[in-house]
C-alpha cells in the first residue's frame, strides 16, 4: 500500500511547532502509543496568545524552493560558523538570548536549530517526529529549517510529502498567517492538498492523546482583551472522530458554559482566567491552581500531568472535570487529527487554505481602553469603600 507522509505545522502561539507523520500501512495496526523518554519537547502551559498585526505571507513555488537554500545556509558549518556542532551542547535550545545585532540573533538561532533533537511518537502504523520550540515572534525564521531537519531525520525528501496540515486558528494573527502561507507555498510546489485543523480541536486531540479517557473536552484558549476562544468536543468512538458540540467561539470567560457530565478542560484559559470561568450556564470550574504551572512547563507530552480539579462544583448529577494545562496547540495533535481528515477527504486546494481568526478585531480602540480602565478604577474604588465601611449590620428582627 502507499505510504502516507503528512507534514504538520503550528505557529498559532509563540512556539514554532512542526511534526512529520509517516504511516507505513504494511505494519501491524495494533496501537501502542509511546513517546520516547528523555527527549526535549518543552511545552509551556503559560502561552502568551499575542494578538499581532496582520502580516502578508509569501506564497507559491518560491517558498518550496527556499527550503533547500535556507536550511543549507543555516546548518552548514562551512557557511555559518554558528552551526558548528562542537559548541557546548548544554545550551538550552528553547531560549534565545537577546542579541546585540541581527547577525548575532540569526547565528544563535542557526546554532540552536542545529543542536535541537526531535521527539518521536509511535502508535501502531503511525510514526511522528516533531519539534516544539519557544521562538517568540520569530517563528517564521525557524519554521523552514525545522521542516527540513525533520525530513532529514526521517530519511525522507520533501517530494515524499502527501499533504500539509496546519493549525488554522484561532490564535496569534501573525502566527496563523505564517503557518497558512508556509502550508500554501509548500503544498503548491508539491502539488498536494492542504489540511486545515482548528487549534481548539488540536487541544482536544492532545488531551485525548495524553489521556485516552478524555472523550468530552472543552477547549478554551486566552484570546487577550479579557476574552477566550473556546469549543466543546465529544469523541465519537464509532466514527473514530471528534464531534463539535459547539464550534469555535469567542466569549468572555464568564459566558462559557461548562458541560454537565465528566469532561476535560484543555488549553490555557483556566490558568489565565481562573475563577472567572466558574459562572457558566451549568456552574463550573472553581479555581485553576495556577501555582502548579511552573513545574509542568518542562515536561514532555507523556510526562506532563493531567490534573484532576479538587473543587469542580457542577450541577447534579455531579460531574468531574479535569484540567489539562499541557493540552495546548501543538503540531503533534495537528498531525494526528490531520491524518484522519486526510483519509476522510477533508482537504482543500492550496489557494483555498485560510486562517480561522474567529475574531477579526485585533485590538481595542483608545476609547475602549480608556473606558475599560475607568470601569476597573471605579470597581476598585467601590471595593476600598466597602472595606472601610466594614461588614453591613444585621437586620433587626
């Protein structure tokens, strides 16, 4: 049977995430999901979903051709001394120090891309190599070299690619356009289809990858401007696919309804908004236990804990909610969900691929910011007055 090679990209956050999924359809389909221990696959639960101005991304076959020359310059020590593999390997490849010049920044980035090891995931016929790097606003600089490195690691060529999947959003405006443009350019040059995958669906997929019992997932991500992107998903075992009970939406945290059955809360909204998510239509989460985030930020997808909330106060019958801070936008779940979409024919032509912004408004106006600040100051003033007045006297009976 024909081998499937699926490239997956996600730059919807301040991480550059790339995965290369290979399906050998002649192997035993028995599922044995593992992630190799000891690999550096840092996933930061406190992702800052910056809302950036819209930036045009290059399209067309020139992007496909640029992968070869860009990577050659980046990792060849004879061209770029910073790519010398004899440099101290203890340097943390996920942190890019501030450089004195653009040249120093590029050199440091090239060195780290040469040193970074990819993680590996295997499940039956499926093998996935992936990297997930904290790049801040320079994901576009790192994306093409990371793609080539994974192809080299897997012993494949770009021409072997069957399709390109990408995290279509919601997320950072610039990041979404970067992933969309790269997916379009590569797919156009390779004459292969594109597979758009919602970043909220990717969160749900990641939650279930990390915990197979997570079959009802509320995915919620910080959208900035005191709002959250969210969607509600149910895993259909018979169809082997997610069903969107509520598609991608944008609301204030208080307006997000919590399921009235056992569910997993994926994404970073619980960490960002905490008790503001407790007033949904069916009551909801009480407390986000943000103090534990720091110890999770250096865990791999297999070891990062899925925490059970101790104070989920839901309507009867009493429901259990679990918070998975590690279930964030990532190329691995984009690849896994993308494979099912590819097999089901849910693909688009390269020129039809587009970001899913959900919110088209990038930032508040000056008047809106001033009004929000005035309301915040007024609320703080009332709180101070209430504290000075003390507790209200009990009514006379």
